[in-house]
C-alpha cells in the first residue's frame, strides 16, 4: 500500500465515554485487534471517542454490540 493511500476501517462511535470504555474491554476480551481513537471529522462529534477496527471484525463486533446492549452512536466504514 502506498504511504498516501487510505485504508477502509470500521469505526464505531458511542453515545458517551462510559460506553466507549466499557466497549473497549468487551471488544478486546472478544479478540478484536481494534483500538480507541479520537472521533474522525467525517463522523458526527458523538462523545469524541471511537473504536477503529479491521472490516473483517464487523459482524463479530455488531453481534457483541447487540448482545451486550452497547449504546453506540454510529457504525461507519471510512477511509483513513
């Protein structure tokens, strides 16, 4: 991949910081290789923190969000 080429990522924003922190623990425990990042400009401000993960994790993370009743703001696929 060229240094200037952007990659598509799954980016999940949360209703509040507490949900972001709770989600980080649940996602990591489930085996996600994602990380918390500041909310990108392309997404509404939400709580200011998002989870960025590989697209391949989309189904797994969405299932976890539903089963754990995580309060998300948006689930997006963006280039970064």
